[in-house]
């Protein structure tokens, strides 16, 4: 080879070794451990490897600059340039991050065409990966925010142990559940089709008809896996099987008691967590790729026959998914045993007969009429191929059939529908809808295992690696990852460096990268030397606020509350006082629209104090009441807040010499807190006319003088055994006297409430 070629290979090898050092250090494989110094060294190594053209290093630097994390200056321009370099080199994570940015319009103008182009590449990778898997695997996306962890929640190990023991006692529900867990590899169960089939068979023998259908499904998936591996081993092109069922009959769209958002398994974009999720053959048997062809054919035929028997029996019992399973076997030409004999028909490769296709279409139509998503998807494929009784392609019917399973999260249906929407096949061109569907396909990719990897790194104590994985998933658009990364940044996890020294060093490197790429300097040199506010806390808060804002933009109510808290507490943002409070009020309003009680309570407090909006006690009470009605746990703090609001109204009335217009229920809370009896409603009615004439009704909306809901005289009650006063002045005298009698008690209650 030429000398320049040898030099290029040497640079590439050196970059790979440098990146390997950074990867091992950040993800717990290095002897340097997870100290702050090791993290800083790894970040420096990423810069060197990226400069040498290493795509993975460029990708991870883009993540760091795009999020402004680990002391890196926040620079969307630098991140975009690095993403472009990595994406053009074929890095799927960079392609997905670019698709997300063009789809959401983050730091770039929203561009449906550009987003579609990047998501198309990612979607093809996802579909190729799924074609080479035995079955999907569920990955749990869970919040790491301690406030979101429910008390008494059971661990995966406890849940798995419970169902294993119950299944061992012959419990039908537990056996069916164990089948689901093994099929999807959920809750720590082994991802094993054979064990899933055994559990389903045991549940089916006890009369659970959906398990009979699921038993057939698991056997059919195993048979098609054997066929594909055998054909690949014999250097024969392995045909794809798009008609295979998508999921189990009674689990739905991954939303059962053990499901989570997204389904995928496999190695994620490097760097990856240490655990590998590659598929392995069941214990006691050699890998399928080295099975003799005759043995593979025999096992294939045995599995297909058993699957056919299970589907037929479940179909006779009216299980809709069994109709779809039988239809799939007819459409693949697997139903007549004679068709699978001999070399010409090995593994059912002869194709279906017209009679089989007609039978498949009839069964699928029956299942589709009952709303089965797989039936609709397979009917769409038959319509696209023209394998229907009318014998011609019908693109409009195919697109119509794809819409139902796509709405239920059927990955293959989402991908097929997106292609038709982007190209205008079977209807008008819909770029936005097509990109939305492609984005959902991309979010079901193999990189979902990074959520499991982050949990493992957290358990092992590698907090920097955990945060990095969440940051990468956040850049790809996962709202749970955005919230998790923000929380880790906010809480200053151990081993995660946001040092001012690293920030200044990173700004120098960022300036050099920008100069090479022809971009403006993200942080001017003067700011690097004089910005005294660039402390570790400020850097953390700014990063956390950006991530919370991204999650909030995806309708995450908890993230909206966090954004409001950051703005209210002057954290992570520099803005004028009134503008800051107005933005906090808007954030809480967004969360309240999503029915979050804490946001409703916060809105009540801000309107009571007149923060971010004119003071409005009537509106404050409304939000307090909404919080109590939405969540029973909010009733105690709401009762205290309403009592305090009533006392504020009393003080205001005393100072201004006005009559009160406080609801009876609100004064009841005050009386109960002070040890008084219930309100005498009749006394309130006696003074209603005079209070209304005093302007209480006309000023109820938007006025700081308005109290409660505008109804006057509600606070005219005294303690039990006392006669209600006959006028407003006497009412005020009695209430003031009672207030001072029990003032000490109320102060104690206030201290307790503050402690809570």
C-alpha cells in the first residue's frame, strides 16, 4: 500500500484506541475508576479522537455541546456540525438526533423534508434489526427522580419471583404471565421463546384459550427463526416474513401490567453499557446456524405442525388472534404438510396456493372486523401485493388498513404507513404525519437498551456513564431521558464533573472547532476570562433547565413543574423579575392543563400573592379547589392554604374597613383549625343584601379586593352556643376577638404546615 494509506490507517487506529480509553473510563471498564479526574481525562480524549475523524467520538462530543453538560459550553452550532460529520459517516444516533432537531425545530428551522430524510435512514436500520430478531423485547423507561418513586413499589426481582412461585403451583394466570415475560424478556426474565411456549402450553392445558393462541405464535416465531438461520447458513437468500404476527393476543400494544414504552433488544450505539443483549440459542442445543440442514428442516416442520394445532384449537374457541395466526400460516404456505416435504418445498419456500391466499384473506377479514391490529396490517400487505379475491392492488384500502394498527403502536404498520404518507401513495402526501410515524419507529430501535444500561450503571456507581446515556437518549428525543438527565444534573450526582476548569478548557476547544468549521465562536474569549457567574452550580442549573424544557415541550407535566420551579427560584435562567415570574406562571399553567395537582396548587399560591399576574383571591381559591378535587393527597395542604387565604381576606377587610365576602366553607376551615364550631349558614343569609350592595359581587373578577366567589355574609358565624351578630361591624368584632383568643394555636399549626 501507499505510505499515505498506511499513515491514514495509523491515524484511524490511534483514534479508535483513544476513543476506547474514553469509552472504558466513562462506562466503568477502566482501572482509573469513575473519579472526577478520570471523567475530565476521558472528555479530553474524546476531543482528540473526534479531531482524528472518529464518528463515535464526534457524536458524543455533539451530545455534550448540545446539552451543555459536564462543563462543556452550550453550543447548538458546534453540536449540529459534529452531528452532521458523524451522521454522514453512518452513525445512527447522530442521524436520529438530527431528525429530532429538524422535527422539533430546536436550534434549526423546522424542516419536514430534512427530518424525513434522517428518520428514513434510522427507520430502515430499525426494520432491518427487527427482521433479524426472534421476538421483540420490552425495555422499561423509568424516572430516576426520587419524588416520582412510589412508596412500596415492588422490584422486578420481587415481581418475577412471585409469578415464578405461583406458576410452580399451577396458577393459570401466573403461567400465562410467565409466558409473556419470557416472550418479551421483561422484568428480568430470560428472553427465551422456548420457555415462553412451555408456559403458554401449560396455561392452555388449564383452559386458558388466549394462551393456546400465544403458544402457537411463539412456536411459529421459533420455526421462522430456524428457517432463516438455516438458509443463511446454506448461503441461500433468506426471504423476509412481513406477514408474521406482531405481538401476543392478550397483551395488546405493550401496555399490560409489565409493559413499558418501546420494544427492542440489542447493542446500542457505541459507547454502550457493558451488558450484551445478543440473542443466544436455548441451553442444551447447538447454535441454529450450525444445525445440519436436515435436522433444521425436521425441527421446523415439528414446530409448524404444533403451531397449527394450537391455532386451530384456539380459533374454535373464538380467540381472534388465532384467526390471524391461521391466516398467516395460510399466506406463507405452511398449512398443507405435504407442501413442506422434499427439497423443493423446504421450509415452505414454495409459496402459498391461490386457495391458501383466499382462506387467509377470509380469516384476516373476520379478525379485522373485530379490531385485531395484526389482521389489519396483514390485510394491508395482501392489498399491496394484489393477493386478494379481486386480484388487483388497492393502495387506498391498504393505507386505510394500516391506520388502525399504526394508532396502536404497531411498528411495521407505522413504518409502512409513513412510506405511503411521505410519497402520497393511496392518498394525499402528508409529510408531518409521515415524519411523526417514522419518529415513533425510530424510538423503538435497539438503542432502547440504553435505559437498562443506565440503570445498571447507576447500580454499579458509575454516575457519569449513567448521565451520558440519558443525555444521548435525550438528544434523540426521549422525554423520560430528558427528565432523568435533568434530574441528575440538578442533584449534582457524585463523579459527574461540571468544574469551571473543564468549562474554560472546553470553550477553547469549541472555539477551535468552530474556526475549522467556519462557525462563530460559541463563547467569546472575554467571557472565558471574566464570566464570574460560570460556576459549577450555574452550569448544572442551566443544563437541567434546558433538558426540563425539552421534556416539557413533549407534554410532560412533571417537567413543566420543574421549569416553573427553576424560573420561580431564579435558577438556570437570567431574566427580569416580572418576566421570570410570568414565565413560571405560564409553566405551571401548562402543567395544570395536564391535570397535575401540584401545578394547580402553585398557581393558587401565585395568584394569592399576585406573583406573575395581578392578585386574584377568587382565582387562587379556584385553583386550590381544583388541586383538592384532582388528588385526595392535596386536601390537607389545600385546607391550610384556604384557611390562610381567609385570614388574609379578614386582615384586608379590617384594614380597609370593608365587609367580608368569604365563602362559608372557607370560614369553616378556619373555625375547625381554631377549635371553633361549624358555620351558621342562616346568619350569613341575613346580611347578604347589605354585603352585595357594597360591591362584593361586581368586583369578584380580577380585583385584589374581591374575596372568595363574591358571595357575601358567609363568614358571619360564631362559635357554637353564641348568637350570630346582627351587623357586619359586630361580626368583625366577634371574629377579631376569636382570632386573638386562638392566635397561638394557629401559629403552631402554621409551623407544622411549614415543616410538612
